[in-house]
C-alpha cells in the first residue's frame, strides 16, 4: 500500500515527505494508522545516519489505531488504540526475565534498519529499501510493526497525547520506578529537565522520595520541574550544583553524579558523550556505582498502561510538557526542540483518528 512518510535521505539535511510503499503485515505483525508521533532526541542522531542506514523514516513514539492484524496476533484487534514502543526479541535471557528494555538484541532490532524478520517493509517508488527505526518508523501515515512494538491503551484518553510514552516518558519514569526503585528516605538529583528528566521527576514524586532535586540551565524548565514534583531546584548557570546539592542534603544524594553519598549510584540515560572519572577517588573509595539504563528497564506492554493509569489519576501530567505541530512542520520541530523552545513536541499526522 502507498503511504506518506517523512524520509531522511542524506545525513543532517531536512526531512522530505514522500510517497512510499508499505508491505502488508505478516503473521506476527500489526498495521497501524498513525494519529500522532512524539519527537525524541534520538531522532536527531538517526537523521545523521550514525545509527541507522539512510534512507530512513524516523520517529519511534507513535500512537494510532489498529487497521489489520496478522494471523498469529491475539493481543490486539482492529480498532484498538495503541502506542508504539521499542522493538525487542522476546527470547533472550533479559526478555524472558521481564527486562525487555535490556534486550540483548536491542541495537540490531532498533537501529540496523530491518524489521524483526530481517527484511524491509518500506520501499521507495523504485524499490529501494527504506530503513525502519525502532521497528516502527512512526513519522508516517501507516506503520507495519511486530507485535512486540504494540501496546494497547485505554480509549478514554486522548490518543494524540500518548505517543511519547513509547520512549522518552518510559525511559525517565521507568528508570526511577523499574530500575532504581527508591525508598522514601532516598534523595535523587536529576541533571537536565527535558522530557526524560521531567518524567523521572514525576516518577520520583509517585515513589514519594524525600528530596527530588532538579538541576538545569533553563529557569522556565525549573519552574515546571517544581510544579511536577521537584522539592528543590538548582540553576547550574548561577550555582555550582555539587555545592548546592550538599547544602540541601549534606551526606549527598542516593542517585546522581558528583554529589553522590557513599554507595550512591549514578544512572546514565540517553545518547551522550565521554565521561572522565578517577576510578579510586570517584568510585572505589566510597563504593559508588555507575549504571546505564535503556528504555527505563521496561516491559512496555506492562509499564505504558501503568503510566496511562497514573496520567488518569493526575499523577503523571505529561500534557504539561507537550506542544503540538502539524505534519508539514517536520523540520521546525527539530529546531524548536534543539534550542529549548519546546520540551516534548508531538506531530499530529491524523489527529481526527483519535476521536
């Protein structure tokens, strides 16, 4: 079938809306009509060609309505509202122990450009294969994705809002609720309060942590962090954040970096650069730890519905983070996200679909 999609053709150039050919779903796949899709920083990296072969259709925070299901699919049916999340194999050690976010085949399934069965579903008019991103490529009018990507959600919540739960929101919230699992007496310092950091702050409030410290350069973002659950905020352009944290929690926080208490843990999220540490002074002498967590150590089929439940209860107000854009504004979104004008952009592709 023919679809419209925003394609990255050459590295770091504007995306182009093109007509592509999309194959029908196989036995373990689902065809979804996309209502909207969130924008994540990883999409900028994907546009460069550094992670996924070009040409590629980006975006991996899709939300839509099921149109067709393969013969082996039983978890969703035509007409269901769904969020599209990351791809995982389902059979490695971590997947079979309910750690799908730590799938041993994560990079292959999400970044190498092919679908779960090692083929392509997307093609240019001349037959050239187009890479899939995170097993879904939701910057398009329709998506064919493996059932592992598909998460059924309640139909009484605005579907256009829910796409960011597929990656950024579950990364921040899941790291706190699924991986850290803090105690109420713990203290956490969140460095950077973009979408992922703010999701972590909302989750820390749900967990009832005593000190939730937000650190950021943007004062407006800090105001929102306070509204969403931060107990203290630090503008690190005005103060040394380590000294400021020690003024709040003299022994240091349980989870952060540079300001950790003895036996504290630094949890790193997302795409980043190099980090330099003195192994003895910074780590071994006080039994500190550094961890990397992907996708919030989440099982998306369990955790995303839980986040929707928290949203309905008023505990996870992700609507306060978003700004909506039209499909034609695909390249403006990148600029606004990069310069901090918007925290979580959502692109409406077929907004009426959610009604």
